[in-house]
C-alpha cells in the first residue's frame, strides 16, 4: 500500500496516529440484487481495477490490507465514504462483514446512497428522501451524521457532507464540540473546497434544499475555515492527493483506496 505521510504540529503531550482511507469503491451484487446491478458491478469492477496503472489489486484487497494495517500499527482508522460503489445488498453485506469487530470511524460518501451512477440529490422524489433513513438502518453501527473521539487531547471528528451540504444536525453537533475547547481535525467526504459543497442554490431541478439549508451548511464551512480550534480538514472524493491553503490553514484531500493509496497522519 502507498502511504502519503502528513505530520501536524499541535502541541499534544502524546502523538495521535491516524490512517485515513477514502473511496474504496467495493463492487459486489448478490442474489438479492437486480440483474442490472449485477451487470453494473461487473463493469465497475473493471473500472476500479488497475486504475491509471497504479495497482492491479481489487478494492476488496486494498480495504482488507488497510484494516489489517490499522490493527497491526494501532492506528485510528477513519474512512470517509464511497466505501461501496453502489447501494446494493451485496456491497452492504460485504462491507458489514469486513468491518465487524474493527475500530473504525466512518462518514459516508455519495456512493453509499446511489442505486445507479447518478448523483443522489438529482434522483426523482422520493428516492433521495427515503434512501438516507434506509442507509442509517443498514449501517446502524455508525452515526452517519457526526462522531467525535478525543484521543490524547485531540478531538477527531467525522462530519457528514455526503450529499454535498452539511445538514443542520451535523452543524449543531459540531458547535457543541467547539465548547470543549480542544484542538480539532475534521474528516468528511467532499473536500472543503468542493464546488458542489460551496454552492448557494440548487444546481438541478430535483434538488429540494432550501435557502436555510444552504445558510446552515455555509455556516459550517466558515467555522471549518476560520475557527481557531480547527487545525485542518481531510476529505476524499477527488481520487487524488491534494492540499490547499485556505484562510491561512492547509486542508487536505486523500487519494482513493481503490488506487492502493491511503494517508498516514501523525499529530504531535
């Protein structure tokens, strides 16, 4: 596995080591899925094998290796979504089996919600309003909206922006965490600079977000960029390693695990 190394100097008494994985894109269908999903998963398996000549290993092998690395090295493993490529019964079954008994923080991506390769929020009503409660039941071992874990004085947070905005319940939970007064690093799927995440109005007729939804989401973006307790953010989605300086802070995007790549973060 190719590891991108990132070191953050915060002033902790003891270091915190984190494995950041994202964009695994597992491609499975089983007897409960439609023939169309089986055909799609065959095509998508080839899409994510040997991508750009990086690796000839499948997403399944890469994810297994990442889980084993986190266990062996005693790393906090944070996965920021698109663990599955399409919302199929086969994918969800394999994913749940893989993570059983693992110490994993998880924030979803858009692909956890998708039934085909179409952006979820552009699907006709009521699909995009019913898929999220269904996904919450299927992945009930996680809080898909928000999770916080304090390690050695560092507040490690996952915050949901998988549908290209920060929901109110995510933002309200984040505000409460600021009251702890601890240094924070935040993980989510879309990188902080993502174009769709930074829109202020719907980009498609089927999107039913309100002006208030956008206001709340942008309040979260402003806090992430400007609050002094926020050290940095880590996203995925773009299938490449990138960092950008925004408002005097460097923010990060991690390459896809299907490319046999992850990020090892050391916070000291």
